[in-house]
């Protein structure tokens, strides 16, 4: 019998790893649990957890490149530099897959003659480890992952990895177009630790998205409230809309702003937004009755660079912002795909998120094609559940192996 070539063995291990990863995404298992199950069931095509993780790390690196030491042993600056390489390598593969997905969707021209809207947001993947040896004395753990940051969710301080994404929302197929790992400086790091600026993150996301579609509008979470971010979008001749995180909660002041007759919304026109002390452009500030989703007080405030929003247009603009919730639903699905891991190696964390995002896109494509074949509305509830789709992917990969 002919011996298998090293290339054949490598291809089989790679396919087996992807198969296992898809199964872990379905069950929210881990490298250990999948390897243990393979051993218990005496399945010869199942690799152990160390092989699984080694291949995952290779996916995040250019061919032939190796790290001479574990990633967590490098300095913060080196880890950030390596992360840029990992991101570029993984996103090249993600971009190729996304282009194929959009090429399939474009066959039916769903983006033609439509107002194409994208949502940009942050999401966090929890890391359940305390960063301090002694917080009172200001002594942090030396090997704590530098890409982890603290954040507040539901009033509780948590720690986790941060990712920024851009996704088509509104009346089109909700496809995730770009992913950016975000490095923010945390209190346990030195003051000169490297950090990403929000406008740079948004610029990279927009550049990636505009490779694929002609965007018209960008919806932002309040976490992106920044004149630099708005300038980046405005300079691309795109419309933006975002909530203002803090505002003057004074109804007497609001009453002085131009209002619709008998209405309960208000607009303040031509508010200057400055960059480095100079006015970059003007924006409209829209005051609307608050809901539990968009403000903590009696009124919510939105900012947009639309030209002179009339009082009777306020409700349309702010109601349209609700389309951003597509990205929140996306995050729920992507996080449901994430397998469990205790690895401190960022290559494993980044690959996990990118792979889960790709599964999400493939699920959305499959659901779109099913709806198209059965003459259903694109924006109707999914015909195919995400879990059913991932199960089918795992079976397909195993059959292919």
C-alpha cells in the first residue's frame, strides 16, 4: 500500500480539525471534549486536543511561520504586532469566503436600487480570569492576555476580548462584512500601552465593507460617539446616525428647540463638530421620547449628518435606527457558535470568532437561497435554524473527509 504524502496527511488533519471545530461550535464543546469523545468512541479520525489547538494556531499564521515561544510570553507591544499579522492572514481567508457569498447573493441583485445600510458595533467575548495579583497594591498578573479588557455589562464589571464588526442590516440579507480585533488600554497596563483608536477601527471596517457593497448609511452604537469617528464616515460621503450617550436631561431646554407642532420630538440644527479645534462639519441633534433601549432619561438624543432634518422627519430617522438591532441578533448567533476554550493564545480566540462569523454568514446565505427557492420574503423569520445548519456543516465535512 502506498504511503500517504505529508501533504495528504496535512490536508486530512486540517479537514478533521475543521470538522471537530464545527462540531464544537454546534455543542459549544472544546478541543478537550471533542478529543475525549473521539477517544471514548474509538474514532480513528479524531485528533487529540493538543493537535487540535496546534492546527488552529497554524490557521492564524502565514504558511511556514512559527513563534519560537508561547504568545503569552511576549511583550504587549509584540503581541499587538503579532495580532495584526494574525488578523490579516485570517481576514484574507474570510474575505475570499465573503466575496463568494456575496457573489451568490448578487446573482439575484438584492442590493441594486436599494438604500444599503450597515451597522458598526463592538461585542465582547468573556474571559473569566481576574487580572490582578493584588489590585489594592496595583500588582497585575504578568502573563495576563493583553487583548483582554474590562467592560461593564448589565451594571457588572466583566473582562473579555473585544471585536468590532460591520454588518449589512435593514432590508438586505444580513451579512457580516468585516471583523476587527480591538486593543484598548486597561487599568492594569502601563499608561503607554498600545491601543486602537475608534476612528481607526471604523476606517478599517468601512474600507473592508466598501470593497463589496456601495454603502449609503452607517448606524453606530453609542460606544462610537466621537467627532473623529463621525468625520471618518462623513468624509466618505456616507450618512451616519448614532445615539448620544450623555445629554442635558432638562425638558425646559428641549422645549426651546424647534419642535413639530403638537409633537413630542425636537431637533437642534447645524451643531458644529470639531476636529483639532476646527469645525469639520455640522450635524443634527434629534430629541425623542426615550425607550428602555436607547436612553436612561426622559429623552434620548441622536446625532446624524443628514441635511436639515425637519421636525416631521425625526420619527422616521430615529425609527430607522432600530434596524441596527440586526447586529445584536447576529452577535447572539455568533456567540452561540463559539466553542469553549481556556487558551490564553490569541490565535485560538481570534480564529474562533472569525470561524463562528463565517458560519453565521454561510447560514444566512443558505437561508436566503431557501427563501428564494420557496418564494419567501428575504426579511422573514429564518426557515433554517442556525443549529440545524451547523449540524449539516459538520456532517458534510465528515463525509468529505
